[in-house]
C-alpha cells in the first residue's frame, strides 16, 4: 500500500520530511479519508508521515476573538468541548453529524478540510464563522482564508511540501446565535445531500448581521450574500425566514448525482436554511448534553509519542500490546485490521467493507473505539490494542469444591452473555463489532438510555436483524452489570 511509514516527533520534523519526499509523501493523522483513497487506488503515496502522536497538536484554544484548533483535534474532541459547544455551536453540531463514534474518534477537522469535498460537514460552519487555515512548510508559514484555500472539488491551495498546522475562526459572541442542519439519506454514516450553517448577530431582537453557508450544492461551499443582506435590519419572523431561504436556494448551483437531483438539492437547500433559522429563533439546539463518544474512561486524546522518530518499511516489525500481551510481527504496510487478522491470527475482528462503514472491525486503540480498517498497522507500534478476543476474562477454578484452582475458564463480558441470552446474533459476522461498541458504551455510561445505545451502535451495520435484540441485549447487560 505504501513503502515507508514515519512517525516524527515534531511538526518541524514533519515539514522537513515533506520537503525531502515532495509529492511522494502524504501527511496522515486520522486517516479516515486517506486510507479509503489508498484502498480505492485514488492515491498511491510512497511515504506516509503520521503526525497523530506528535505532542500538543490536539489543543483547542480560545485566543481573544478567535478559536484555534490544532491539526490533530478530532471531531469527537470538538463535540466534547464545552468551550466549542458554547462559542462555536454550529461546528460542534456538524462534528456530531460526521460518520459514527469510531470515525469521530480518529477523523480530524484539518483532515476534513484537506479532503475538500463540498459535502464535508465541518467546512460549512467554519466558512460561516470566517475560518482560515495556517499552512506550514520548511519554507515558513502562511495564513489562507477559506475563500482562497478551497479551489474546487477536492482541490486546495495546499502545496506538496505544506501541512495544515492550525485552523482558526471567529468565536461567536454573546450577540450571536447559530446552528448547522444536514440532510442525508440515512440517520448516521451519511454523506450530505445538502447542508447549511447559519450564524445570526442580534441587536435586541433585530438581525444586525447574517452569515449563511451551504454545502453539497456547488463545487465548493458557497455563501449566500443576497439572503444575508435581506435579513439585516429585520426580525426573525416567518416571512423573513421564508424570503431568505428562497434567496439562498436560488444561489445554489447543484448537480444531479446518485444522492439526488439538482432540483431536489435546490429545494432542500431552502428547507435546510428554513430549519436552521427556525432552530435559532426557537432556541431549539438538540446536541446531547452528554453525547456518546465510545472513548470509555479516557479523555478522548490518544497517547502522544514517547519514542524517537520511527520509520517502518513493509517488512519491519511492529511491537505492540494486544489484549494485555506484548506481541511483535512484520506487516507495517497494511491496515491494523489486516495486521490483526493476517499476522496475529486474531480473526474475531471482521472485515466487512474496509471503508469504515460497517463497524465489524471495531477495536480499542489506547482505550478508544476505532475502525481498525482505517488505522495503519504501524500506528499500533508501542500502543495498546484490544480486540473481541480480549473482552472475556479468565478465572481460575478448582475441579472440586474447596480445592486449589487448577484450570481457567472464560467469563464472558456482560454484553457477550446477553447477546447469547437474547439471540442477538444470526449469521454472527457483525457481532464482534456490536459487542465492542456496546462494551465501550457501558464503560463510558454505566446506565445508558435507549438513545445512547442506538448512538453507540450507529457505526455498526447488521443485515440479518432489525437491531431490536441487539439493543435489548446491551440494555439488559447494563442492568445486569449494575444490579
């Protein structure tokens, strides 16, 4: 898949590596887009430079009127940030709509921007909040506004020797209210058919400024100048909402594709803007107070690099700890999923789609649930991995009452046991992923609501059942574990 994988210690070292390898190299952080592109042979980099463990890159900082995000800030870190939920709600709401918990635990804001799809969710609210990107290379730094950074479908101003070192945008003031609305073809793991971010500034009840951005209706994100101007000086009445939404729809330039026709997208742009404005007017903001993250007892930040710069070629040995045991094997030029199955012979982790859609490959990386098909195997070097094989625990027992323990018997995790009792598995292929998600949920939320269970398994697909028994099994496991 690639020839060389490098984990540098600093961002400066990463830029030096980019300067040395040029167009043959790609920066990888979350990898949730890049590994799919490599799998589909859209890209074929010879060198991957992984900055996901460089210390200090996953910071969220309030700086005067701005908020600054490091390049390793993940979608779930945004969702879990009280600061961003308060001062950048549209971005937090958009991050909540990205993929599923396992994807949000790895995918980064910076990576979402670099992919530069007009359907990418986080670009839309950031554009509405006046975002810029700081680009860094061995030649120096430059700050580029979104309007100059995005140059077309999957085209940016990023040069081969540059990386995104920071994303900065204006925080919302006490006078501002905003939100993000997305239309997809399903409730989770959906690419936007249309999305809209609206930020309004109020003087008393009158709109003094407006920012409206639309996604998936043009080659890049668009802003709706005529609709914005029409709102200034008015109250947020039904008539003003209707007029502004119709103007916004007229500014859209959508195309026909497999997710919808141009006419449908234009009408849905009007609907999404209308819904966003009504949410703002009615103060209806539905981001959960304690969203499901699937990062268990961790804080959602991966352990930083504690070793010298590491370089792996295809046959180099990966040393890691899997299910509590130190293991080593060659196989760095592949995904963690295939490393586990092919080199460590741990076949419980399944390959369903290899694109982060089905969740059958869910494992824990340093205590955080991820899709192992979208993690480079070498990322597990000197890390900690847990798979379905490690979920049960061993207990020593004797053959006779009161005797010295002479043998070990497996004690199933409560979720595993309840899956058996409720008949929650049919073909069983997806079952390991569901169990891993359910177990991590109970670690994070010992007393989950049904909505929490549904959110926890939103990244796991089953094509045999209607999910009812799966949900019931996880709910029952929570009750049994804390009875």
